[in-house]
C-alpha cells in the first residue's frame, strides 16, 4: 500500500470500507500508532455505510479524557482482499490503529 504525508506530518492511507448492504466508500485515514484498536469512523460515514451496532466500549484518549462510543462491524479492502474489521464510531476523523485491517482474519 502507498500513502501520503499530510501537512501535520501524519501518515495517511486511503481505505475502501464496505457496509453490510454492500455500500462502499473511500476514506482517508491517519495511521495512529497510539490507537490500539483497528479503525475509527465518523458518525456520518457509519450512517452512510449503514453499519450495524455490535456493542459499546470506552477509551482513554491522548488528552486523558474518557470517551464512550459504539462499535460496528464492517469490511475493509486491504492488499487485494476484503477483511472483517471492528469499527469504533468516535470522533470526526478516520484513524487506523495498531490492529489495522491487515491484522484481522479475512471475511
């Protein structure tokens, strides 16, 4: 995979994400080495994809605050294959974490 570096010197990858109804969107995600889950998506993308809530969770953010959020199931195109991934519905930007789409088993 190839990415870019944005103005804030963050690594950015474009991912194709698919919801359960087959709707697909491309999102630009920042690779966040401090994020220990797989992927975050803003509520607008979660809604567009029609993702179904699987559970809820909480996390301590970099600023020390605690945030509650919903967790959804989706699929991500990763190195030529669709991979199942759990998506955290939190924040306004797409983050790719340490357990990114390439580290989960294929759908």
